[in-house]
C-alpha cells in the first residue's frame, strides 16, 4: 500500500507545468498585498521630517552640530523607517518589524513633550535656540507636531495591532536614557536642568509602556487588500 503522505516519484521528478505546480508551496504563489495609499502616506511622513530638518539646518551657522540633537536623530530615523515602510507597502513585501517602528514613538514624542512642556529649555533633546523666523516656526511645527502625529496616525490606522511585546519596554528607552546621561555628563553639551531631567527620564520609561498597552487593546484597522480572493486561492476565484 502506498503512503499518502509521501510525494510520488512521478510528481517529484515531473518537469511539466502541472508537476512544477504540485511541488510549489502555496506561500510562493500567493498574491502580494499592496497598499498604495499607505505607501503614499508614509512618503509624506518622510517628506515632512526631511523638510523640517532642512529648514532647521538653514537656521543655524553650523548645521553639522544638529546631528547631536536628539530631535534631529529621531526625525532622521522616522524619515528612513517611513521610506522603507512605504517601499514595502507599495511592493507588497513584509512590513518593517514592530520592534523598529514602535521605537519611533518615544523617539519622536520625547522632544515634542519637552518642547511644549518646557518651551524655554533648549537642551540636547531639542533644537538650538535661533532667531525667530518663518523658517524656524515651520521647522518646529514639522518636527515637533506634524511628524509625530502623522507617525501616530500611521501606527493606529495602517498597522495591525498586538505587534509590540513587553520585552520592548526595556529595549526602546535604552538609547534615550543613554543620550540623557551623556548630556548630563558633559558640561559643554546643552544639558537639561534637574527640573527637566527627572520628568524626562520618567517620560522615557513611561512612553514605551503606554504604547505597548494601547497596542494590546486597539482594534484592527480595516485594510483593503488589492486581491480578487483575500481568503484563499483556488481555480474558481
């Protein structure tokens, strides 16, 4: 009696199209799920972050020094991750890991919270104080408001929930805490005061927990897949 769980010799060595289809796994022939609207929205996030960074660089005499600012680093990371996510959404590839996308929330919202809670405090987490102007005002709105809120909307409306794990709660704050310690240890750097350093450290540790908690209870977005048959593949669909 033949074993039904084993592949027959004729199927295994077949070279015709029917034999090739029998040996091809279903995952290899499944249609890709492309999301052009999500890709376009993420490209807008990239454009907003880069535009804000360019305007901030035009308002300072030494643009290279901006790279030491946490807000600049966070928006650069947001621009790169959003561009990569846009490419994957457009081509239907696997999304960027939630470990990477989730780290953007404390990265982006920390400078925004510090900017709005302590507007007079110019530390290593915010942009340097410059002469007020239209370019600087637009840059602040892009870096501290539009990019964080757009990234938040992308997470809530265009990604599946429950991708964040509790282990991320100690991974994501690692670099912000290191950056804070570095700013406090170097007197030459724009160090935050004690009145801002303590709330900032608490926010660094609390924001990942808040993001993980929201991710566990938020509903799944209604993503429209460009497929004829979203539930499976068959010759009749």
